[in-house]
């Protein structure tokens, strides 16, 4: 009984509303089941170090949804978005987004086959019907006709330097679409480097949002890139090159 209590996620209703002007309703049960499955999967796979209930709530659930908070209000009345989460790992930010926006379609992309296999089982067991999984490297997927310039929204968190993330993500979104880079600290030097990379990829920085997480007061930034023209065919470059030679 005590073990069950330690796994119960906090509701945080007031904090959800005060910070994101949104509260989970039927999603709360799915969030709880997601947490339970991740903790269980962690015994076999190195999915995430963040499993304690309050940490999981803040660093996985809240943090994931903070980046898309502009869409949360009356989200079911808005246009459904085709979304891809690049380097999803244990499914973040993509799974909380899929749960909060059941009318969106969310593709979880990762280059570790065991993690993708785990996610396939997870979404089936949780009956999250708007999610698909995809195994592969972003550099290769970004050159495939099935995925290149097919998504309205790309999410990418904790994968690499900002220009590297942009090169992975921008080729996958449609003209007019958006990339959201989840970052920690952010500086003017970071912005200048990303501006140059974004322009080469056919996009520009539309917005930089800054805030602190509600419990630990950690610094967070989200950088929103709007795609204004088709990405040149040579991007993304070959596997490994973006990380070895970041654009700038």
C-alpha cells in the first residue's frame, strides 16, 4: 500500500491553472498510468532518471506542456496539428502532448530501437490512439519523402546544441509550420548562432519564451522557429555531420 502511495502523481490543479491556464481532467488518469509504466519500464531500460512523482510531474509533464501552452486553451476547437517529437527517448515531450491534445497526431521519433519498442507497447497499453512511433535518425528521416516537410509542428528537447536541433527539425515541418526547441539557459550569443542556422534552413526565430519551473524554480526557455521557405535539399546533412559541424 505504501509503495502505491509513493507512485501517486500530485494533482497540482492550482499550479496547472496558475502557470498554464489549463487543468487536466480525464488526462489525469492517463498521466498516472504513464508514470506507472515509465517507472516499471525503467527497471529494464535506462529511460529516465526522473521517476519520483513530483519530479516527474514538473520535469516531464509540466515541462512538456509548457512549450505548447499557447494551444492549450480551447484546444479541441483549434485545428488539429500533425506533430513530431524528435529524439523522444522515454516519450517526452510527445506523450504528454498527445494526451493533452487527443485530436492531434503525434509521431515519436528515436534512434534507439529498444526505446521505440518500449513506446510501441506503452501507447498500446495506455490506448493512446493518436500516437505512432518511428525508429531512425533525424538526418535520414528528414530526407525521406514520407516525412520531409510533412508536419505542422516539431518538438525537440535535450538533444543537442540549438543549431543541431534546428537542422534535425526544420526539414520535417511544412512551410508555415513551427519548430519548438526546449532549452535550459539561453543567451544572446545562443540567439545569434541560432538565427544564422535557422535562416540557412528556411526559418527564423519568431519568439523566445522564458520562465521558471513551478516547484524547483529552474530556468527554462522555449525557442519558436517559424518556417518561411522550403529547406534546401542538402539539409539535413549526412548522419553525424550536424552534430560534428553545427551550422552557425
